[in-house]
C-alpha cells in the first residue's frame, strides 16, 4: 500500500506523504543553537490525544505514509506511546526526533510502535551538555541509544554544525562508529535575532563538509547523500542548485494544530482540528503554493533538500541512496 501511495503522490496527486508533528512545545533543554525551548514556559494548548487521533485518521485518508513526532521534546508528552500506536494502526511508519534525555526511561513504552529514532547529538564530549544547557544529557542519550538498539529499534544520530562544534566532527563520526549507528549532518539553520553569531563562515563550512564527504567516501555510515553534502560545501550562504518540492513531500503541524509546510514562506494553512488534510492538499491554493515554492532554494535543512532531490528523482542522488542500501 505504501508503494502505491508513493507512486500516486509522485505521478498524479503531488500531495504530501509525511506528517511531521511538533507534539509539544515543552522542552527540557536550553540549546544555544535553537530557540524553540523558549516557548516551553508558555506551553498550554497542545492538541489533545483525541485531536491527534483524528489528525492521524485524516492523514491516512489523505494517503500519507509516515508520522514524525518531534518538539520541543516529544518524550515529555505522556501519551506519546498512544499517539504512535494510533499512527501504526493507520499504517503510518513512525519516527521520533529526540534529545535523548528521557529515551532510556521510556524506550520500552515506545518500542512496539516506533520504527526509527533520531537522537540529536552535537558533540561526543562534554561540550554537548554545555550546548544543550543540561548536565548529563550526553550520557543519558547514549544509554538511551544502547537501550533502543537492544529493543531492535532503528536509531540514528543527527548533528547540527555551528561555530560551537565545528571542530567536533571527527569525534562525532567516531561516536557513530562506536555505537554502530548511522549519523547525519547539517549546518546551522539561522533563527534571526537568536543564533546568527553561531553561523560558521563559508570557508570553514567548505573545509568541514569536505571532511565529512571524505569520511563518507571511506565507508563511514553517513546518511546524507553526497549531493547534499557537496551542495552545502559549495553554496552554504548562497542559493543552491535544487528545485524545492518539500511541500509535496511533508507538512508540519504545530503543537496547537496549525498546519504549515515552510518555515520561511507560508502562513499557517489552518488548523488540523478544523480542516481536512485531503481537502487542503487538493485545494487550488495549496497546489499553487507548491508551484511557487519550487523557485525557492535557500534552505540548508537536510530534510528539505534531500526530500526535494528524491522527489526530483535526481540520478546522482538515487544512485547514492542505492549504494547506502547495499
């Protein structure tokens, strides 16, 4: 069924396949590179369990095949296992993106309903705790990874490269090897007024991403496509050579239900409590937006670029992904 939905979306409907859900604005970190945690003190109106169930039922009707739970910190949401179970009952592949602090404690609850866990780790040493503003989070995340591996959940690491950890890439790749889990890299996504001072200069990014490419070429388990890594290396601060298809691949639902598909260009499309995802995806306004956004190629975010390359069926990208599977 998933394969049929992918073919139908790619060739006919051009509607998104993955529902990414910011499950809560609660967060236990105070990251130096991200400002989402600042919303935690004002947390009040996350979608209820029943409202998320309705949204997941709606996602199935819209032909979606994946559910990604993130935050904030999704493991701070007590009913997360129930949300994941409902997603699985609707045939959706499930992924959690977490800082890992609560992962060991909650791993057995989520294991039956979770296909993949992405753990954010930005340094293999004590710098990680400093960057996250939480003492001991690195050790807790590593213990959580090992516990999840024992429960047969697929795990990977994601690392955001900023001026704070620009010299930590070697250690992160060695950590990936020691844990026997793959790793993905992406450069800092700038939040105006908060983290611009942590953006590396283009020359430094060029050197660091060349190093990552060399590690990938030597056989290390780096998830990113070589095409993405080269793109960031050559054009970090400039427009990159891709056509944005992100809103045809995934949408984002905010904690209170607002629907968006672009951090930079789109206003909310409404609220999942009030509108049908299928009706939204088939609307002329959404189709027009998808067409307009094709001209935007500013993002450095890996999920935007990689999904756009996949949608475009770029031969170099597809060959790279096939090699990763072999």
